[in-house]
C-alpha cells in the first residue's frame, strides 16, 4: 500500500512539473471600413485573419465573441479614441490588431495597428495596398509578423517549436515486415512457384485487346461493351447497330444521325408573347401652401407587366449527357416597351379638386436579357427528324424607371429594376440536315412564380383613382434557328 501511494505521488509530481504553455490571446476587432463599398472586403479579411491566427496556435478574440462581451465598444475601433484601451480589462490578451480598409484606384488600402496593454499608441503599423486576389497572401504575412512580434515581446512559443514527438512510421505494405521486439518473425507465405506469385492488375482495354481480332470487313458479333461505350450509345441503339451489318461504327452513326455530340451550339430568333412589356403609373395629390409651393399629400403608384409581343435573338449551348438527354443554357436578348403614365391632382384645404393633369408619352424601348437553364429529352435519338421535350427555369431582367420632375411636381423616387423568375416547359423539333448541322424550331412556355406580381400603392385622397391595369404573368416564345455540333 505504501509503495502504491509513493507511485501515485510521483506521477502527480511529474504531471505538475510538466510546463503548460499559457494561452496567448489576440484581440481582433472587425476592420473599420472607410465606405460602404468596402465593408464586405473588410469582413472577408477579418475572417481570414481569425482563421489564420487560430491555425498558428494563437487564440483570436473577434466577431461574435468580442461583440457579445463588449457590445459596441469595439465597433469602428480604428476611429475610436477609447479602443482598444477599453478592451484590456475585459480580456487577458497580449496584442490587439486594429485595422481599417479603404478603397482606392489601385485596390484596397489596408492599415493594421499593433497595440499592447499599458500603451495608448501602437507599437507597430503595417500598411499595404492589395490588388485583386491578394487577400490571403496579405493575411499570411500579417500573421507571420504577429507571431514574430509576440515571440520577441511576449515570449510566445509557437506550437511545434518544442521537440516534437516522433510520429510512428506508417507501415509500408511493399516493405519487408520487421519482426516485433522480442517476438518471432512472421511466417513466410509459400508461393505457387519458385519465383513467387505475382498479382498484375489490367484495365478493361488491356483485357479486351487480348481477344482475337476479326477479319477486316466483319462485324463484331456478339456484343462488345467496349465498342458500345466508345460509340456513346445505349444498349438498344447498339443492338440496332449490330443488326445493321455495317462494320464501320462511325459510318453507321453518321448515316443514322445519332445524337452523340458532346457540345451543341444553337443560334436563333423569334418572338415572345405574354408578359413582356412593363407599365408604371404615378399620380400625385398636391396642395399649394402659403409660399405657393406644392406639397405632396398622397400618391398612387402601379408597376405591372403587360401583355405584348417582343422580338428576341438567342444563343444556346448544350452539353450532351446521352443520345437522348442534354443540359444547356439559353441566353436571350429582346426588347420591351416601357410604358409610363404620370399625373397630378391639386386640391384645396377641404380636399376639393382644383386642377389636374396627366402625361402619357410614347413608350420607350428597353433591352431585356433572358437566362434559361434547360434540360431536353429526345424520345427519338436517330434519324433526321427528332422531336424533343424541355423543362427550364427563366429569369428576365428589366431596368429601372427614372422619373423626370417638373417645376411644379416632384415624382421621385422612380421604380427599381425588376427580375421576374419562372419555370416552364416546351416542345421542339430538331432537323439534323447533316451530322454537324441542325435546324430547329421550338415553343417554350414560362409561368412566372416570383417578381411578376403587380405593385400597387392606392390613394385615399385621389378623386378619380386610375383603374388597375390588367397584368399577365406568363410568356410563350416561338423561335427557330440553326445549330452546330462539335
């Protein structure tokens, strides 16, 4: 029993004697942004700095941990006269990195101030202008500087500086196994021959190439999976190829117009019918004050998509997934009419109508880009005439409305840009004139599910509020064009 107590006490003493490195905290407030345009850049650099400091064995305090502890005391630290002096009493830290970011013509101008407890002014300042994509290099250099300063000023010992524990060597399956200490060597495995048994791996092409070749002009029958995969066709089409008697696979693919192209580019033109035009109506209720200035009392606004017809050009790229399926991206560029109606009513103190006016100029023409990711299915993968079905998403981009004020009336603000999104499907037909050239016709339909809902702000004071404009929330496009296969 006495010996056991001595053993326990000696182990405890040995544990107490093992040095435990102190935790080295670094306070890292979020970078102070000189403008809103560089706030996101400051957030990115701050996150990179937190991650890199942690990877180097330091304990950075920033982000939510810092704000939860001190509230707004660390907010815009680079512009504050109290920060980071007000943080030392909260955290047991050795260094504070206070940064600010500003956008310049050359890139991001970053300044980082190094502070330590008991000192109001920074003991080091790092300033650098960053070009695009150089944030990680800057953060890595900044952390190297931080570690070097903490080693010199605070006695910080980076992890791994002590003698590391030698890792156990990994077992090499190709090396001869060493016998365990004090044990017997592993038993030898008897081989099937004097030279031993050799395991050789070969891929499918090497195995199939060892099959006897057929005389020239003879079709390989029975089935050859290697050939089918090289042709890129389904099992059913390969059976059709075998039954054709044609010994040349590529010649058969060309004659049958099989859809084996990896890339298909199509250029087209057509017309879209449905919710393609946009209409904005703004009517004001005004009252004249004692200075003869007109004051807005109320406002009616409406922003809707109208039915119309829109010409459109397009470019589409499709990647072949199989002879019957392809995945593509449709890019369209069309025009749309921008309708705008403005007007006003002047009322007296009792709300009685004194005067009114309405202005409805000719519609302006706006360019409307369209983006559609598409998936197409071809029930018939051979022959010249190939009908197909498609499903797609749709996003259209309408620009904003800028309203012109008059001497009497201020119509601002205008209406923002609009991006209605929808889903749909359609039918089409591809005519493979040659194996490399195709003519197509298609009719996709889109139902908008977001962004196409009319916006209306009604007026309670207007004597004759305009009738709501009938809106449309779907589009049917008819188009055709030519394609090239690669």
